[in-house]
């Protein structure tokens, strides 16, 4: 059997293309992991920031008597103490952003679950009744939807990893 140079060249070109595509796919996968790690580190740095943690714990201390007290307090803060209002709602905004990043696949939820589970779970469980009431009264099901999504994903991971903690 006689093999000409053109056939050898075509076969070698094909092999080269396969190798290049394989290498390229590994590079893309590594870039995606690196990008996710960078996004996670930005989020983690925010959570590790003492100012953000102070806002988080202030939001946990804020326990209105009922829904009207919740709305009245937020309205009063927004009109008379914009800094306090911004600090209070910035915590929810942070969780909303994290929910979007996880929902859209920009970050692996396991990264978040490994370090921030309790902050997310406590926040949602303490505020859920208020957020649901807001949705109902304002006829807007999107209010804090991404926090709820974040909570559901993270709590599911928590239950799988620590079934002994849930009853």
C-alpha cells in the first residue's frame, strides 16, 4: 500500500486539530474555574469586611413588631436617616446579588455554602415572613426572589452535608 504525502499531511492536520481543540477546552474550563474563584473571593472579602458584618448583625437585630412596624421603620429611615436605611437594605442587596450569580451559573454554590451558610440561612429565616408580606401587599412576586433562591440552594446543600442538623 502506497501512502502519499498529501494523505499523511491530512491525517497529521486532523490529529493536530484534535489536540488543539482538546487543549483549548481544558484552557476554557480552567479559565472558568479561575473566574469563579475570583468572583467568590470578591464576595468572601465583602463578607469578611467588618463594616459589612456590622451591617449584617444590625439587620439581624432589627426585629419589627409586625409588618406595619417594618414598613414604617424603613420609611422613616429612608426619609430621615438615609445612611442607616442604606446600611440596612445593603445586606439584602448583597444576598440578592449572590443569588443572581449562582442562578446564572457565574459561581458554584458550593463555594458559598462552604463559608456562608449560616449567615444566609439565618437572614432568610428571620426575614421571610416580612418579605412574603411585601410580595403579597405590593403584588410583586419578584421582591427578594433572589434571596429566596439563594436560601433554597444553600439550605439544600446544608441538609445534604449535615442531615443531623435538620429535624
